[in-house]
C-alpha cells in the first residue's frame, strides 16, 4: 500500500510585472527604488533559488512536499496528477 504524501500546491497569476527573489537573495534599497519607479514590485519568497521575472505572461506553481519527503521526481509527479 502506498503512503499518502501530504502536500500543498498553489497556482499563482501575476497581474503586473514583478521580481521574485529567492530567500537567500538580498535586494538593495537602490534596486527597490529603481523597480518602484518602473512599476515593478520586488518580493522575496520563502524558498531558495534564483530571481524570477514575473508578469501577466507567467503562471506560477508552488509545491510544498511533506517534511521528510525525499523530493524525488516520482513524488512530484504524484502531486502534479492531483
């Protein structure tokens, strides 16, 4: 019998251009000022990774696997089949 994998999946749409930074990245005050002057919001997500330019052209998907999960591709496939 397979074990249940408690996960959270969240889709996100972006109405305006934005810059999403990974948890370990830092944005200088100058970056915030320049981005704001162009109507671009800068946010930091909870997880790591690199910067992502977002906007109306992008559909984002965030997956949160259970604590202790191996994070293997087979587990991710199970989540995406929901």
